[in-house]
């Protein structure tokens, strides 16, 4: 009788120790969720920047070309 109670407590402690660093319903570690979020944010930011640059190019609003030999000379 005592072995069953102690075994049940030990198994609950093992399960509680392994679930502490994961998100519910996914089983993924919090570190992986942070890395996934950072990746998605960086991809979204680069796509947003690309769309702005392509929009400016499409409208003809491009920066002036500066010849490489005359930059900074009078």
C-alpha cells in the first residue's frame, strides 16, 4: 500500500518537472517559441521593407544616383 502511494507521488513529481518549461497543448519549449516568434517577426519586417522599396520603385520615387568618383569633392 505504501509503495503505490509513493510511486504515484513520484510519477506526479516527474511529470510536473518536465511540463514546467513548455506551453500547454503544444509540448514545445518556451525557447523554441521565442525563436519561432523572432524568426517570424524578422521575416515580416523584411517583407514589409521589401514591399516599401518595390512600391517606391514602381512609383518612380528612386533616390538620385551619386557618381562614385565625385562624392565629397568640390
